[in-house]
């Protein structure tokens, strides 16, 4: 239901961020950051690690909780985590959900993500250019 808590992984490797293209849009969301529901008995960090791995085949380390908001399109509560790339090559494990996974520069991410990006996330990504 609407009380679902979703974790969102902002996975960064050098100057790139990890994006997934969903098969089915939520509103007009097609390109998003890897994300998913927190399972019972799971911490936010554990959920992030599992979801990123499930969706992209990438191992990541959650380093900082960026913040939380109700998503303007879906009304779900989203918690955003900044994550460091640890290892792995992109591979789509959940083909029924995900069409494509890519590493992109932040400016490309901003173009591909059609919904309003959470401002604190935007600010972190803008700093990757330096």
C-alpha cells in the first residue's frame, strides 16, 4: 500500500552514477536510480545492497543517508542513500522488470530522469564534476 518504504541507491563510481531503465513506467518514470521495497527484518542499508545487486549485478557500499521524501509522482516514501561502487559488472538479473542498466555522467542522468530529482541528490551529483 501507500505506507511502503522504498530505498533508493545513488551508486557512484568515479564520476558516474548508476541508472536503471524500467520496463513499466510509474507515472512517467522510466529511468530511475536502483530502488526497491524494504523487506521485513531488513535495515535500509541491507535493502539497498540487495536491491542494487538484484537489479544491476553491482555490489555497493551504502555510505550516507541523503534524506527522505514522499515522491511527487507515486506518493511512496523514498529514502535515498549515497553508495560507493565496490565491484561487479552490469548484468540485468531481473529481465521482467529492468530493460537496461547504465553508468552515466550526472548531466546525462538529469536528462534521462523525467521526474523531479530530489534536490539533495542533485547537489551531490553536481559535485561529482569537480
